[in-house]
C-alpha cells in the first residue's frame, strides 16, 4: 500500500468458537498525551475476548509519538496479534481507518474502532459481539463510554434532526440512565462495532468503511449509520460500560491546523444534500443568513461561504455514487422532545 510501512507480531491468542473481530486504533501526533495513549493500547491488548486482532495505524506522526508507541508495542504485545502500520503522511482519521479496514483479517465478521484517547474495559468487546450475534438486523452497536474518571456519560450514540444538527441527550448524565438497548440515529465513532456484511451492503463495496474523500474528520460515523438504516440495519446503544474517554485529547491541539471548523460545516451540508430532508433549504438559508449577519472577519466569512459551495459539489458527487439517503428511515430527534421521553426508541 502506497505510503504505508509496518510490522506484525504473530503471537496468536487462543482461538475458540468466537467470531473474528478486527479492531482499529489510529494515532497522530499524540506526544502531549502519550501516557493516555499507551494506557489505551495496553487495555486494548488485554481484552477478555478470544479471537481478535489489533491494527495500529500511525498517520504520519512527526512529534516522536510513533517511535515511542512502536517501542511500547514491541515490549507489551506478547500474547495478541498486532499490526503496526506507519503512514508517510496524515490521511485523516477516516483515511487511516480505511487503510486498517483493507488490511483486516478477511475472516473478520466484525470491525471496530477504539480511539487512541479511549480506555476500553476488558469485557466490552465480548458484550458487544454477544449482542450482535443475537440480533442479525443490527449493523452497528456501541456501549456507554464514560468521561475519564467518572460515571458520567461521554458517548452513548447520537441523534440528528432533519437539518442534520446533532444531539447527544445522554452526555453528562449518569450512566445508569441507560438501562435498556435503544435505537439511535448513529453510533458515535469513539468505540463502535460494525458488522462487516452490513458495511459491504450499505456502501456497495468492500474497500472502505468510511467515505474519507468526503468525511475526513467529521460526520463519517453519521454517514455510515444513515447508510446502514437505509439498508435495513439498525444502530443500537446497549447498557454496557465500554470504557472511558479523554475526549479530543489528540485532536483538539490540531483543530486549526486540520481546519476542523471548515469540515464541520461542509460535511454537514454535503450529507444534508444527499438526503431527502424536508429541512435542507431552511438549513442552507439559515447558514447564509448567519454568514451575512456574522461579526466575523472577511476571511472567516469567506471560509464559511467556501464550505457551503464545496458542500454542494461534494454532496452531488456522493449522491450520484451512493444515491439519495432516506433520512426518515432512521430515528430522528424532534425539536422539543424531552430527553426523558425516549421509550419509543427502546429495542423490542
């Protein structure tokens, strides 16, 4: 693969009659939180699950974190299979994930992401796979991810409305608020698990799991989940504590450098253009009004306008490739819906 180098530890874990799972872990310039990311790797390599591989992708780090993590892996990866892939440049989160996806064991029934600032619990994968094995119509699942060193929720799926604004009704709440599986618009990208067959059917290919050309840093998880809903696969959050998360520990330092605000606006509008949303015109007019009335400088307003025009072009390209997304096949957030009235989303 162009731009990729790496090595592989082949010390195999015991194999039982458990489905094969490939887990992807992406690193980029994490030296400022290196102890967290090493801890994340340590926990990832010690999961209580008998049949999984770990693919570590370094996205062209230049701060010394790649060398530290490579040395750390050689020291700790004794009883688990690990692939360490070194990329020549930063392909973005989705680009790195897609490279890992293409390198996965082709016998894997499931693939998952563990963010490099997330600390997984040892039994999380066992619980998620068990749930997927019992529900063939579920394409993606996640557990409850806690804020670091607390019992407050950091991630428990998300909802979108018909303007593709995102809502996280459980974030900040105590984990006990979720006591049954629930349907969500999308599983969030911190620690999701996907059914490989569902990805292939939803995207019509087996070469990628995210659309990196379009959703480099934002809404890649929303796009995939909506595509799964459109192909009759459900997205579910289960009442299992999956781990803890130091949110955006590695990303927030590079927010300006990677133009995250640009991607947030562009990707939302591009994805909106792909849908049959009844709110898309209202959303675009609201954004145009905001640009016109904004007190931001000329350059910033120009960037927002560029994101809008780029979004329309990108959305049209993706629409031609993947078709129109029926937004109303997914459970949507209704404005004014109280956070406590979510029983209709409960998995039957």
